[in-house]
């Protein structure tokens, strides 16, 4: 899938675009972004994209040669507040 975007996109904007285009609920899933860079024919361990700088580097390299951005939905972990008092059923 090819998703066109501005070369000035920020990390947060990219996440919003990907959540929308991939139809992934951002309330339930975070997105893990990785780029499998290579040097010649040698593959490197995929690099995590976690900031504006990472997005900028990915877009810069992609402008010279085609790269893949691997996107993995990761279910958010919801931790209940151990100090909250449970409410009886039917009470708001």
C-alpha cells in the first residue's frame, strides 16, 4: 500500500494518517513503526521510528531509494487504578 504524504509530516501526523488509512482504532492500538534499512545488499536490524527526526530520516532516504515502512498495530495495555472504588451496578 502506498500512502502519499508531505515531506514535512511530523511523527504524530504520520501516526494519525496511518491510523486512518489502515482503519486501526487509536483508542485500542498503538502503531509500531520500523524501517528495514540496507547498505548495498546487507540488511540491518529494523530501526524503530519514534520521533520527528526518525520520520525525517525515513523520508529523506526514501526520496533517494524506495524503502518500506513496516507498521504493526500493538494493543494498548490498560492498567486499572488499584485505588479506585468499584461502583455498584446501575450507579453512574
